[in-house]
């Protein structure tokens, strides 16, 4: 992998996207920043990070996704790469809050944003953005946020964690065709609140109870409703209340 370190940038995703559009850069090229001025999250949200404290990175992934129907395969790989890397340093109660939040117990410690582009020849290139709270210990007005430092009471090396994540990612992608079913099973088992009653709200702000059963092949959240029917939701159609 090639690692590009920046002091400050508007967005590591935008920087890497621009670089890949003008140069033929190698697979798994990584861009990191000590400060990100316009970090993005899911659905246009803003990702804020204290200067120099957290892992802010984007990685280029190409020659993996083959068509629109396979997009969520990359979500599975990236989420599990982060989970496995954090398990190595004994971060407890790790889970994935669908589709791309990394949790420790009931606290959010990281978020993933994947942006895919399809070229005229059908080749799909992905820019994977990851924000992971490492050494930040203050989260004003963010009661659901935490960091590895708060959880394990240690100051951690961001770069060691970065290399561990990329190592897991490369290994999974290289073997994906042989282990895809196992990875999907692992992803499902790591879903936040899997199999337990939870409160949700839909796009019309109607609250309801349900039980997460899994995720469909194209990334829709499958929820068992009170009438025993299983309904599938896209990202903008449902939100968990916790």
C-alpha cells in the first residue's frame, strides 16, 4: 500500500477521489489527515474530530466490485476489517450499527463512508472513508460518542491501527470469492442489537418496535415486525432509536 499523509485537508475522500481521477494510483492507496475541515458522514452529516487525536483516512479500492448489486459486499469487508483490527487490541463489545457505524457497547467509536464511481467501461472504483475515534477524550454535545482511549484507558498509536485495518482488508478482498458466505455470516452476527427487540422510526416519523434479523444481499436492513412479517428498509427509510 501507498500511504499519503496530510496535515490538513477539506476531505480525505475528496482528495483521494481527485487524485484517482487524474492519476493511475495503486490499489489500497491510503490518505490520512491530522485535521479534516469538511469531513462527511452518511446522509450528508458532518464528521468532526479533534486535531491530531483520531484516525482520519480514505483508501482506494478497485478491481473488487463487479456490478451495482454487489455494492454492499464492500461494506461487509470494510466493517469487518475495522472490527477484527480492534479485536486484536481487546476493544470490548464491538458491533456494527447498520450500515456503517462502529460501536463499542452503546457508544459510537467510528463511521465509514463509501463512495463508488462507475467508469464508461463498467469498472467500479471505490473510495472508502473511515473516521475512528482513537485518543480524543472530550465529546461536547455528543453523548453517544466515545473513543478507544476512553474505553481502554490507554493512548494508542493511530498508525499501528491503520496498518492492521488495511492488512485485514487486503486479506479479505483477496479471498472474498472463497469466504464470502462466512464473511456475511460474521457481519450479520456483529450487527448492533441483532435479535433483540428495539425501537425504530421510519421516514414518516412513525415509531415502531422490531427485531433486526439481518441484511439483504443489496444492503437493506431486515426487521421482523410485530405482525411477524419481515420488512426490508433502505438507509433513508428507517432509524434505530437507542
